C-alpha cells in the first residue's frame, strides 16, 4: 500500500487489464462492482498478504497469485463508490446520507480506545472511509495529503479494531471506538497526544513527557512511577504508595480493610460522599496490587468488556451462579 | 454573546467609540492591546455578568457599567491578536508557533472529560481560541459559521473547565482535557456522540439511544439499567446483577470475598490473568454497590483526581498515615 503506483489510480483505466487477468486466471468473471465489494470484504487479508503467498478473495470464490500488479488492481477497484454496492442497512445508508460532509467530502474522525477512553489519533474520513470501516471493522481514514483511503495499521500492523462508530449531533464528526493492536502513533507512542501545554507552562520541561491521560490512567501512571523509583532506590522516608509497594502484608490488609469499609457504607447507610471516598480507596489500593503484578488497568477493562458483552443480559451469571450456589 | 451585533465586528471600527467611552468613564486610558488582554483575563466574569450589575476588569483596575454597548466593545477588542500581549511562557509560544494551522488558521479541537474519558464534543480552534483557553481555562473554539470565538458554556453555563491541553504529534489537532459543568451537547445529552452506527445496523432501533461509552461506563450503564428494571418489576428468574441489587447481604459478602481473592493472587503468587479477572470481579461488584448508593463512577474518579493532585508526590500519605499508624 506504500507503492506510489497505488495513488489516485482510476478504475476505468485498468478495467481491460483486470478483465484480461481474470481471463488468464480462469476465475469466474466478476463485475467491477463485485470486485470492489470483494476488496472491502477481504481488506485486512489483502493488506497483510506476504510476498509469495496467495491473496484469497473469500467472498467471491476466487484467488489471485500475489503478483504486485494484480493486488494493485484490486486496490484500484475500491475507488469506485463501493458503498452503493455493499449491503448497508437502510438506516445506516440514511445516516450516511445525512452526514454533513464538508466541501472536501470529509468529516473529522477520532479514534478512541474502547477500554481506556484514550483518544488515540484523529484524522478525516470520507464516505468511502466510513463504509470501509463499517465492513472491515478497522479504523479507516482519508488522507488529505495523499488523496487516498488509508486504514490505520496497513503498514505498521497496528490496526484499530472497531467496536462501534458514533456520529455527533451535528453529523460532521465521528468516533471510531475500538481496540488498538499496538501503539497508535507513528512515533511508537501509545497515542498521538503527548505534548501537554500545561506541562510546558508549569514545569518548562522538554515536551513529550506526558500522555493525555484521564484520571484512572493518570493514577496508574503515578503508581508505576513510584514502582520504578522503589526498584531504583531506597530512601528513608518513602511515600505511602512506596510503602505499600514494599510491603505485601500491609497492602493486602489495606485492600481487605477498604473493601470492608466500602460495604459498611451500604450496611450502615452512610452518605454518598463516604461511598465515593471508600470506593476511591479500594481502587487506589487495588491498583497498587495490579502494579506489583504487572497487570494494566486496560487488561482489567478488557476482561470486563469480554465478560459483559458475552452475557449482556445476565452479566456474571454463568460465572457467579456456581460460586454462590 | 448571542447578540448578532457581536458577529464579525472589527476592532478598528470601534476604536474611537471605545476611547470616547473610556474618557466619559474617566477610567485610566488603556491601549487596545491592554483591553484585549483584559477581556481574556475576565472572560468568565464578563460572560456571566447579569443585567444591572457591573463588569469588573480586574486586571486593569477599572470597571464598566454594564451597558450592552460597552461590553460589546470589549468583546470586539478581543479580536486583535491578543496572544502576543499575554505573558505566555516562551515554550508555549514556540509550541503555538509550530502548530500546523490549516488554510483557515484552524486545528481540530476535541473536548474530553478528564474523569471519564468521554469525548464530549469536537470543534475547531484558531490561535486566539487556544490562547483564550489557556488563560481562561475554559474550552474555547472558533465558530466557522459565525466567524468568531466562542467559549463552550457562554450561553448554557455548561463550561468545560480545562485541566490540560494536549497537541498531537502532527501539531494539527488538540485535546481540551477538562471537567464539564453540565451536559456538553446542545440537546441536553452528556456528550454529542449518541448516534451509534452499529446500534442502527444490529438492532434497527431509533437512533439516539446509546452514548459512546467506554468499558467501565458501559458496564455502569448496564448495572443502572438492571437497577431500573428491579425497581419497575420483579420476575422469577432475575439476572445475577438483579440478585445483587436485591440482596445487600449477598452483595457485601461478594465484595469482601472478591477483595480477598484479589489479595490472594498476590499472596499466593497466582498468574497475571487471575489478577486481572479478580480485579474485574472486585470492580463489578463494587459498582453494583455504587448503583445502590446512587454514586457515579465519575464521582469516584473526581475523588481520586482531587486526592492525588493535592499530594502528587505522596498520594494518600496525609490520609492514610493516620489510619495505619
């Protein structure tokens, strides 16, 4: 997909070449529209196929040898308004018809980590990009500089696997809510947003030190920093977090104590602020344990997501009925 | 700020009027640049000032009667490249100098809830909007339709109070990471992103039923739905969540049990996946308790944020040293 030949090629120009190649391969003859559909349906495979292997177009029942030229033609085919040919549900079609594409046919597209809420990156999407994202379930953008579709991860393999797509009230902005396969930024950073204005303002530090983290993940980051300090040195007056990190017995007794205190806010009908405060205590102390076990909060979120999406009607039922009965 | 007279007024056009008014009020004469600065420094006040009260420009030592015309002129003044006059730290100036403003002088600006990670809304910001946001700590955008700055909340009072601003690696996109005073969407919805493509695809429901929620808040939403079902009806075969909601004794015994099991993954050196799974159990059961107590996870996050930002070096120290010693 990095090949310059791929840029801005017109389907019409290659139509006869493609038909000849299909004849030569003796595959069932496909219309250009069918090929466009096939391209979308096999997107991840077509992009990941390695030299010497075969590109399988699973939904049309034919396969191609992996000669660069042939793959290129398939990619070209995708330029032909494929959304009209995909079996989009009528309501989704209507939604897309009502999107306020700007004068370049674009909307802002924000990729967000479904588990942590981190904003991974932001690009733009045209209608084809959104349709591709819906069918391939990979965050797909329109590159304004290269004037072509690009699926995040097509070169790095760090795809963003879409769980849902949300449009805003004005229909000129969308969220790709998904799970990234790896760092979203080309710099290797987890997200593209690591330059804090207030960090520059207040600490005059070199930029790039801090990710845009929300509260839970910011606390996790602080705990992990304490852990690395504990591992690097010992000093006479450690912080509370460091004391917990150094003393499993103290940590576990605090977790059990805080869980008990949380329960007592219900049992003894204490006020709401007390419940919030005790829950914060439970979370913080449990997160120190996670740090010791090298478990990320994101891993916990993934467990939660897989568990309650499997049994949305009855979360925990299958798991818990055995343990309590 | 909704007054049409405010739109697109040029500072130069009103310069003589403003000077006359200042003479009439016998206030110290201010340069236009000083007035622009004053406007920025008093932004929240100037926008909130009610009819009949006085608008105090605290940083220039003068006050204005609250006649609409005069307030308007102050707003006009803000159009004159005020960022040059604000005492921005050199590194922030440099950062802003290196931002890739598009051909209209804009970057994409995304407002995100610092506690929940929810993407609240998306607009565009020019340099003035970013400078205003830095000084006022309110998420500020440039309205392309009205060709003017606008601070989210200036009409609704639902400001987004900025904790930090992050630029992306390409310097053409930013996040206003902040705490909203109320619903971010003009429809009254918590965020602008409530139209799910996959909801339309799979359930063919009427759009607008589902917010773009990340894992923790999606689970919270499911638990709250179970709670409303429990309150509305009783049926013979309740889900596990419903059973917990109906039985405080069962719920509290589960919370204590899960906290104990989490501790045992450390004490008995169990594997990481076990720790993640037990932490998910602790979180889920504790969240059922939060639902019973009408405490939102966002409230808990706020407690965490206030606590560890107050004592970033020593989180929990002041709180916990007493309870364990």
